[in-house]
C-alpha cells in the first residue's frame, strides 16, 4: 500500500491474522467493529465487510 492508495479487502483481512500471529490479538477474542478498521485504514465499512466475509463463512 502506498501513501495515496487505500488497502484492498484482502489487505484488511490480513490485519487480524497478523495481530494473532504477533500475539496482540488473542485467538477467540472479540473482533473489532467494522468501524474501527475502516477508520484505521481510511476505507468504507463496506470494504471491511467484504474483507470479513470469508472469515464469517469459515466461522459459521
């Protein structure tokens, strides 16, 4: 991601995975709301929803 571009849904989906690997987010912890990563990344909540869809399917 460059300074002027916004992250893709795939890049946003990597955020929680990275945090779990780094130990800053525990497995099974309550995930952040869609608004939190949207604000951090400068994207719309719809992009975050798209990023979360594969995880939601696996959890369901």
